[in-house]
């Protein structure tokens, strides 16, 4: 399965949930996830099915002041 994570093409041997894909990519919480530009609620990360060709954005909070 080929997907794009934060603009980088990534290939996985089998279909996985959104959560397992981003964890295997090395993402560390806290983060928000978007697939093909659509925000995916945290409650759906473990059950959301990723498809070949999807573009996943991992967004980390930024502190400022």
C-alpha cells in the first residue's frame, strides 16, 4: 500500500488503520490527523481505514505566546 505522510511517499506491506500507520511512521502524541485534507477525530484513529493513494497529514500542536 502506497500513501503519502506529511508529503513523503511511504509504502507499507499491508493495509493498516490510520493510528497504526502513523505510529509505525514514528509520530509521537499529541497530534491531529487529516486524510486527504479532512480532519479525522481522535476517536476514529484506530478504526479509520487508510486506502492506497491517501495523503495523511500529521499535525503537532505549536506553543507560542
